[in-house]
């Protein structure tokens, strides 16, 4: 077998023309200008055979030979030719078109959430603390202002909070309550992975005459922390970011990882299952502590007033807490499980 092509110098775009001939198990490179090199085939590194491209050959010293004939293959019966044949197999190509999206769906919607959910339970508290604090810094910068509530309202909310933490025998160092004014969140409360719970001025004002309802909202948020919902979302976001970076080869995406986690928590993308768990936590603890589960229904009803107008801030709390009617109904009829 004889063929012609370009012999590139190592790590360079410069080349010389030469002839390649195959004899026994040796490859000979030669030209009119005195080149004559004989190399045993096993010492050559063969490139992958890609349809429409000649197979490139790398010499031991780093030089590369590229054949003029695009159908050139030095190894006819290797893995590469298997890949090449596969690429020409219609059934396999059609199969791949269906299989690849399925694989990506499985990866992003089943595998990553599953791994994230199970890993969330094993993350050390120090990592959770860091994720929580970083997210809080981001959210504070983006959407929170210092509270404008008067001292009396803050003191009353703090009294209810501390009473609750003591009754539930939770760690006062871990669980902290923060008061903020926020256009973005409107009347809202949300929990960060490390145990900080944020309540907005609008929420406090709306529930000013309903201490029991406010207590129910706090219990719901504590439920999110106890079930590690934000940690799961953070782990899922991190997993998705890394997987996307690997699948699409964009490793720059990993740099934005911390930002992605903060944004996900800010958007409070809790699943309905997570909301149900937090509701159950609130309802069962209301009963356990001697309050009525109906107070949670009252909270939802008061907050949902005025949701017809989308610009009304109250609607935000409910848009992040779906199926409010069924949740109100559940709270009204809740009995101890
Ligand atoms: Zn919730």
C-alpha cells in the first residue's frame, strides 16, 4: 500500500510532503528530498477514524502524518472503524437521536435530584453554614433593605419566635430570625439552609393582629430547615451546574456555582412535596404545642387576600406556595396522624 500526504513537524503547522508505504508490519515515510524513515507499526499512534477525514498518524517524536486521501485508514479492524461503521448505521443513528435526550432527561431530572437529595443528609454542618451565609449575603444585596418596623412589632415577633424555639427545644444559635423590608419578596418568609429565617415587614404588618397565624408561618419555615429542603436544592443546583459544565464542556460554568445556589434559594423553588412536608411539620407541631392547626389556614387566608392584582406583594408568598386552597382545607380538617 502506498499513499501521499503531509508530515507535520512536532507541535507545528509546518510540514513536508512525503509518501507513506506499508511493508510487513513497518511504515516507511519517504520523499525525493532524502527522507527515508522506517517505523514499526506498533510505535505509531493512530487517530480515531472519523467519516470524511483521513486517519491521522502520530510518530513517536510528535510529528503527525495526514494523508491526502480522506478515506485512508491504517487500521481497518479496530475500535475506530467500529465507531465509523456505527456512525453510518441508520438504526443506531436514529436510536441515538432518541436515546440522548432520554439520557439527559434521566441525568438532570432523576439522577442528579436523587443523588442531591441523598447527599444533603450527609453534608457537614460547617458546609451548610457556608452555603447558607453566602446565599444570605447574595439575597441581602439583591433584595433586602433594613426593616422599618417599630420596636414594639419587632419585640412581639421576637417573643413569639423565642417561645417557639424553646418549646420545640431547638438550638437558639442555629435558628435565628431576621427582619427585613423587601419590595422583591413582598409579604413573605423564607428559610436558609443553615437555619436563618427571614420575615419581611409586609408579612409582620399583615399578621400583626394574628400572633397564632404568625407562629404557624414560622413553624412552616422551621419545617423547611428541619427537612433540609434548601440544602437539597443547593446540592441539586450544584450537581446540575457541574453536570452541565461536563456535558457541554463549559467549565467556566463551575465558577458561577455559588451564584446559582444563592439564586435557587432566593427563588424558593421548593417542590410541592417539600411544601407538603413543611405544612405537615407546622400542623403537627401546632397540635403538639397546644395550638390549633386552623391558625395555619388563617395565615394562608390573610396572606392570600388581594392576590387578584399581580402587583400586590401578597401574591408572591402564594406563588411560591402552590395550591393554597387545598392547603387551607387540609389545615382546617387536620387531625393528628
Ligand atoms: Zn414553604
